[in-house]
C-alpha cells in the first residue's frame, strides 16, 4: 500500500506542477500581448493611451504599421531645458530619443497629469508619442482664429479646443 500511495502522490504532484506551468504560460502570454509589449517602462496609468495611439496608427497607416518602441512613464521634467522662449520654462512632457536598438522614452510630469482631464491627457500623450513613435516635430501654425492646426503644436492643446476637434487632430497626426 505504501508504494501505491507514493505513486499516487507523485502523480498528483506532477499534475499540479503541469497546471502551474500552464497557468504561468497564460500569464506570460497576457503580459507580452498587445501592440507595444508591456514593459516595466510603460506606466499602467499611461498604458491605455499608448494602446489607443497604436490603434489609431493601424487605422490611418495600415494594420502592419508599428511606430518606434517607446517607454512611457511619469517623472521629473524640471531638469529638461526648453530652447523655445515662447514655451516659458515649464516642461510637462518630453521625448528622449535613444540610440541603437534601445526604445525612446517619454517622461510625463505627474502634477500636470493629475490636473488634466481625459482630453488633455490624450493630447499630451499623443503629442509626445508623435515625437517619439512617429518622428513628428513641433508645428507652430494656427488657423485664422488662432487655433493650432496640429496636435504637434508646442504647447498643450486644452480640452475646449481639443475635444471638439479630436478626430481632426488624430487624423492630422498620422497623415504625415
């Protein structure tokens, strides 16, 4: 009877180990799925905006489109130098371009994020991803009413301007 119990115990242990391996594999599959792989460098609060940007990229650029790999996180933006006197001295988001195969990195000012609404958050992330993921530069142009014609305007486009023109700004972002 003792050998029978040992055999049964070994079978149960083997089955549990197999289940644990399968369960771990499913978790790994979830962690590595999506348009940009989930990495420690993409903050969970910013992740939905990065994913949305990728979906719009596919919509406007085609299903096979993939921008540069980018880490997106909160951090201190006060050490970044502003070279444009029109912008003042406050940096709320920055794209740091990498060399070689390393991903570019976006740093978002946490205080700005916490005070922004959903439209300003999207405008900020999409603007910085415009720099880091699709190589867009700032565009200073405005229309006859003084409204920026591009999401790549050097200052944050506030909700009152962005929300009613959101579709236009997103299409324009991916049109070049």
